[in-house]
């Protein structure tokens, strides 16, 4: 706790430094996309460089002088989201010619490595992508401003779904502005379900039955060529975080905070054992998934659905974008339903979010906040969804999208039972232990009992090492 | 007289310092780009740190933990197996192809160009190329095997423990042999043909000429390539990471991947640095041992 306080004190000092060096002046300029929302940011109370605050308490971007901001958003490199984001940046710069936004590309896989390097060298971009997986570390290292909530303003914050705010908050500090809503649900081939008369499964037993029905040898060559489902089994965070959601549907929490600074791993529980056993069985032993489960990552999985070789896959909504991009004919054929659960477990899924934060070294945090609010306005969030199929966390935009496209119905229903993982710095390690566990069972032939025992022992060690 | 002695003293001073002036840029570059990072890495290994604002001194704790960490020891073993087989493969194929290219055969230049191609491709391209060639679903190897009814179901070349490491080794050999081949070929071409002719007259067969003329003549080159290749292969990361990420399970988890994961997935920079120091020491010892063993008496 003392370390956390020290980190907070350090980030406060950094923030104070950035505020003192920030520049600004007076004037009023409405933001085009969402004028009412984007003009709510208050200028810093201790600003010593002019009056950037207008009479109604909003921040005057046009009067802020020449501002240059480095914007490192992981989606900038995506084929679908990248051009759209650059368009949003261009339109913001057209609106405010005094603001220069410099796009910086960085893949999600390289994000944390890049951030560490930049933080060490003191070259953090002004705006950068952040997620709940790293938010605790981000706060501890004083990378982001600790007054993000203040910069975004109460009115803007009220428009974001509560789970997203909770997810992005660590020890009472909003670490990043949530943007992408990564509620997990099952996407499926709606047309094939209708053709076979299958109802959306509510339990994993029903799911397996449906998957068996959907597994077919369509060209009659003696081997199935369309499988009921596809599971991601690679040893990376993408697949491993999916398993964490899968375990949740068996009533297993990877880790539990004991409230006294210590943590207990859930890997030794019966629920974890049931989850891992069911996962391995469905993914590798039942013949309802394509061969090569251990090699199947996220992109391989949605490519198989797009290629009509698999029918179900659990993921966040952006998988629909991947499928439609790979095969536009799939539009209208896809649907979604909430995650099935084990017997006796109430409907549940995981909520996580990816967003952006403003660095503690940013000299113009108010302008950065204004741009972020512009970028995530209702109109831009809907347009972002059209470009990428990602669901937003802005309440009105989410409602509009889910009402207009039936494919998101399952995500909307699932979000009612979505839970947030505790902020635990060793989460990546725990996930990796799970990945190693199923891979040793499937590819090395180790018995599930032995693999589970090894996993439980390693997880306990991780929980202990992160306990105070 | 005094003037002359001052001039002589100035000249002596100038002569004494001029060489240092010449080596200064290189020395500074080495200090900044080699010595400082190594020393900083060693420094980090004594701390529980996030590299930004947490620096808790832990002494030798991470060095001791690395020695008892079964994952790290397992990764070192995998690295040894990988290194020995890959370097062996590089030398085997390097020698074979260099010997062939040294013969007066038709289209020698064309073959030389083709054989050197794998070395010209970036690791990333090769890794993805073979990942798809060996892919369980739709990989050309499985497609061919199934087409000719060699197997009924596709083989998980990279998803089965028994085949993943051999596949990665083969790809690494394919990628790296051209360097050894080129060096050996260059060495062979410097060996005087008169020596071979003399040996022939003395009744030496091809094997004897190879053992008693080619190998000794190539010894200085071989020592250098052996040390460089062993150390490069020992630190191999890109190919393995992109092909298998250390999996399935931990069947291709070499020390470079283990260290990378500790540092950049789990943010255990201190432990990762301590493990890196062990790898540095091992690589240094490899160089020392090879130099001793292959010393030209």
C-alpha cells in the first residue's frame, strides 16, 4: 500500500509539473461532433498560463495556442480501424488548426514493452492505449495522469457504462478512458442454426450437442469439413484470456483477493478442474473442432468461420469485423448468444475494456482529453462500430448499435451478467499457466490430473508472490 | 637547443596520444552500445524493479531463484539440444554444399545464388512461411501427405510435442547453413591445389585429403564460425517465437523465450536480467572452450 501511495505521490508530482508547463489562453470554440459533451472539461485549478477556461467552465481548445500531441493507439495499424481513426484525427485537426495530432503505430502485442521503454526513456506519447490487464502497473509507474476523470468531466463520465468505469479504475483512480467494450459472447452461424432447428445453447452440454449436430462432411469425402465450433488454443494472452472467461462459466475465479493484501488462486478448485477438463474435451477430443487446436489462434479461428469451416466461437464483438472482412457474404448470417454455463452456474461472462489514457508528461492534457471525447462521441462510436464491429462503452452509442444490428443481441444480453476481473498484477502469469496446462495435455499427452496439479502449484506460487 | 627539446617533447606527446584519438570514437561507441547495456542489465538483476519508479534491492535473490527454477533449467536444456543440433546441421550442410560448389560443375553460379537464398530471407518471413507450410489445417505438407494417402488425418507438426522441436530445428538449419557454406567455400578456395595434387601423388584418398589438408587449412575459419554460430543459435529467439511461441506446452521453450516472457509478459525484469546474465556467462564460456579446444598448435 505504501508503494502504491509512493507511486501516486510521484504521479501527482509529474502531473503538477505537466500542469505548470501547460499553455493555454481564452476563447470559445465548439466541438463539431458532440458540441454539448466535448466542451465540459475544466481547466486545471492551478494553471498559471492564461485562462484556457471559458465562462461556462469548458476548455477552449482553439485558444490553447499551438499544440502537438503524439497519439499512440494500437488500432491505428489495423486495416479496418486505422484509416477510420486517421480520418477522425484529420477532422479534429481541421476543426482546430492549432492542434497537430501525430499518429504513432504500435501493435497491441508490443504495447506494454513499448510503453515500458518509453517510460524509462521519458518519451511517453501524450495519448496511448491502455487496458485493464496493465492498468495497475500503469498507475504504479505513474505513466498516466491521475486526474483523467476530472479532465473528461462528470457529464462525459455519466455517459459511459458503469462496468467500464469500474474496469478502468484502480484504487479509486481512473487510469484510462474506456473505449472498446470487450464483453465476451458466443458468435454463431445464425443461418445454420435455423436450418438445423437448433436453439441457442444455455449450458455447455447443450453447446456440445449443438456442435456435434453442426459438424458435417459437406463434400462427402469421408471427413468432416465444417465443424461445430472452433476454440483458440495457442499459448498467448488472446487464447488464454478466453479460457479465463470459459473458467468463469464453470464458477471458477482465477484469483480471489482476500481483502488483506493477499490473494488465493482458484486453480486448485474443483471448478477449475471441471473447466479445464471440459475445455480440453470440447476443443480437442470430441471431434467438433478443426484439427490443430493448439495452433489455432484468434485470427485462425475467425478465418475458419469466415471460410465456412466452423460455426461457433466465443470472443468480443470485434470478431464479427474479422469475419466480415474475410468474407463479406457472412453479413446477415452471423448472430451471437451469451456464454453457455456449467450446470448450476448462473449466466455469466467477462467484461474487459481497452481504452486510452493521457500520459503524466503530456503538456496539454486538456486538449488531449477534448480530442478523446471527440473521438468517442456517440456519432464517432457508432461510426467506429461500423468500421470495426467493436462495441463502444458509451451508453447511447451502445444502445443505438445493438438496436440496429441483431448480430450484437447476444453481446447486449451477455453484458447484463458481465463481471470484471480483480486488478491483479500476476494475471498474465496465471493465464499463461492455464495455456501451458492445456497444451501439455493435448500435445504432450500428460494426464489432466498431473497437468492440473502442476498448474495449481505454479498458480499458488504466483498468488503468493503478488501478496503483500 | 631549448626550442628543439620542446619540439621533441611535443612530438613525443603527440605521438603518444594520437593513437588514443584514433581509437576513441570506436571505444566510446563500444562503451555506450555494448558495455553500458551489459552493465545496466547486470545492475537490474539485483533489483525488484518496474524500471521506472520501483527499485527494491534484492541482492542475489534472483540468481539463486534462477538456479532452482525448473522452467529456466528446462529452457536451458532445450537450448542446449537446439544449439547442438542446429550448429551441427549448419556445419554438415555447409560442408556438403561448399564442397559441391567448389567442384567445376555447370551452372555453379546459379546454384551458389540459390543455395544462399535462405540466408537472405528475414527470420520473420521464414517463420511465417514454414508456419503455413507445416500448418495442420491447409498446410501444403499435410495436403500432400493426405493426397498421396500417407496419412489419413493431418499431422500437427507444430502442435505436437514430438514434432515441434525437430521442425523448428530443421527450419533453423535451413535458414542458417548458407553462412557456414559461404565461409567454408571461401576457405576451401584459399587452399593451394598443389597440396591436393601432392597428396594425390602420395596416394591419399579423398577422405584423407579432406581430413589432413582441408580441415587443418580451414581450422581458423571453422573456429571463428563455430563460436559465432553457436552463440547466435544459443540466443535464437525470432524463428522459435514466431513459429511456436515456445509451445506446445514447453517443448520449444528455449532460454531466450523464457527470459523474454519473464521480462515482457510478467514484468519480472530483475529475474529476467539475472537469467540473461547466466546466458551471457554461458555464451562467453562457449567461446573460451571452443578457442581452447580448437587452438592451432
